[in-house]
C-alpha cells in the first residue's frame, strides 16, 4: 500500500514536470522571419508622348529601263544588284547599223551641199547674163529656185543625220538615275525594240534618300500641325515640310526605333471611307540598308518633353478597376498605394501619373516592391533587398 502510494506520487510528479517543460518550450518557440522582397526606387525620366503607326518604305525615284531604238544587245556592262551612278553605261546595242546610217547620211549631206554650191554659182552667172540681156529672166528665176531647193535639202539631210546620231547615242543605254539596279531581264544577243510596250531591260531604284509612307487619322495630323499653326507671314497655315516634324521608325528585325527622319508631305485630302490621310517622311540611307517595299513601325512625337515617374510594369497590381503598388513604410511595413497609370514603354517600364489624392501615387524616393509580391502582406513587415540581393536601409515614415 505504501509502495503503491509512493509510486503514485512519483508518477504524478513526473507528469507535472513534463507538462511544465512542454509549456515552457511552446512559449519560447521563435517567430518565423519576415519574407524577403526585392525593392527599387521609381525612376525619374524625361519623356515625350508619341503615336505609333505602320508604314512602308518607298524609293524616291524608280525607273523601268527600256530601249529607245531597235537593235541587238551587244554587251551588258553591269552585274545584277550593283549600285550604279547616273549616266553609267548599262547596255550596249550593236552600234554598226547606226554608225552606217550616220555615215551614209553625212555623205549625202556632202553631195547635196556640193550641188547647192553649184546652184548658187549658176545664180550668179545668170544674174550677169540677164543684165546683159544674154539670157531670159525666167532662167534666172529657175536657177534661184534650184539653189534654194538644195539649201532646203541639205538642211533636211542634216536633220536626218542628227536623228541617226541620236540613234547611235541611244544604242548606249545609260542609267538615268543613281541607285541600285535589278537583274538584267534581257542579255547579250537578244533583239530589243523601241517603245513603251516592249520588255523592260532592268529596273533602278534610288536608295538615298528614302521615303517612308504611312496613314494617320485626321485628328493626329491636326495635333502635329498645332506645333506651328501659322506660316512665315502669320496668316497662311504652315505645311508639313516647313514644320519639319521629326519621327523615328524601325524595321521588323530592329529592336525599338533606331532610324530617324522628318515628315515632308501630307496628302491634300482625307479619305472619307477611313478617316485617314497619307503622310510621307524622308530619311537618309547612305549605307543602303533600307530596301524599298519593307514594312516599318513608325513613331511620331506629340507635344513637348516632360518629367515622368516610372516603375516596372510587373510591380503593378490590380484590384478590380483600381491599380496599386506595394511600398515600404516605417519599419519596412508594407503599404498600399493606389496609382493612375500612363503608357507602357518598350523597356517594360510603366508611367505613373501624378497623384490625385492623399495616399496615392509614388515619388522617386519611395521603395517599391518589384519582386516577391506574392510574399508581401499589407500592414506586415518584410526584409527588403536591392536587385543585387543586398539589404536596404529602413525608410523613414
């Protein structure tokens, strides 16, 4: 009996001790650390509002080369795709028939000219005979008419010789403009005819400068023209060419808009079916990298530069129709800031518009959570680090 009681008290003491130890351990259990998030300051940057359009490149000049005389191609003096200069020899037709026609006509000119000289001498002789009444006056009139006839025939034959010389010149087909030439559609030995309906020998397109065409809506054009509403005299509207509105554009393979140009033309009427108007810009192409017909993305600035606050677009959260950011408050406590957003830039940064009320918007000095948003809870602290993983200081309230 005694032993059982003693062992009973011992067992009860052990249980109490274990419960005491268990309670002490639960009370001293450490709290989990605050979640780690990446933060950064909003970026202040000077921006210009811009409109985007789709357009295409077009050569300032384009020529379809055709023969102006009939003949066989003697030689081709270029390689397909070459850059050619103005007046550079491209095709040469067989010159022998044209040279023979020139030589023959010049010989006829000499023969007729000799007959003209003889006729003029007859006129002088008959004038003497008529004065001495040794010949009738009718003979003098006839010799004078013959002399004038030879004069006219010599002039006509000289014109014919000039025409044949032109044909000889046209047998050497030269580049009417400078630019890039296409492939030779007809080669040595082919017979070509003169006339607009005959086959094209090749084409040439001007390379520098180049045109960029695109269509814009009427309202956008009016906004651009507000940059300078009046002309030099203060009365007439300024043309697009005089406004010198700059623009940027990029090819499909380009990142962003690396090329620059100036608007120089707008069509004289708006298309009523689409409400748009065609606009043209001119760009330099001294390296020959731009090819006519290529599709381009065009960006035209609107208004003057202004200072803007930017944050990564990935840091923006949504709550129904509202947009907000998570920022750090005192002791690194997460706060919510409702924001009004502007345009999204090519580098993934989003414009944050100026705040419209208290507790809205962000400033360049704020810490904005950019990564780890799913771990951050409003009104709870976090461990902020920069993009390199280094801890940042505690912001003041």
